C-alpha cells in the first residue's frame, strides 16, 4: 500500500532519477516478499519517526514504511521515499 505522500515522492524521484527505476522496483519487490532481507538493511526508526521502519533501496535511497493491518492481514504501508537526509 502506498500513502499519497509516498506516491508524490516516487513521481518526483523517478522524474529526476529515471535511471534508478529498475533498482527501486527490485527493492520494493524484495520488501514485499521479505522485509527483513539483508540487502534491504531494514531497521526500526526512533525519535520523530518512532513506530516506523526504513530500508535501503540503493546507495542513498531510503524507503520509510509502517507495518499495518489491512483486510485482517499484516501489510506494509509505504510512507516516504528519498535520500537519507530527505526522509530522516
């Protein structure tokens, strides 16, 4: 699931970094299959983003997300996308 903010971030990112589309798609697919996969470097966030998680989708590209309940099952809600400095 994608939040409206994530959808905006995604459009803006791909507009200025179109060459990263395949790597980003692969990272999001891996996140949906196994959010704890070592290649994602998934970690819990603290401070203002406590309760959220983040993973790496490239050298300096981060995806911020939450685990939520959706249709009686656990799902991932994508919240933000950007560089380390943009999302933290």
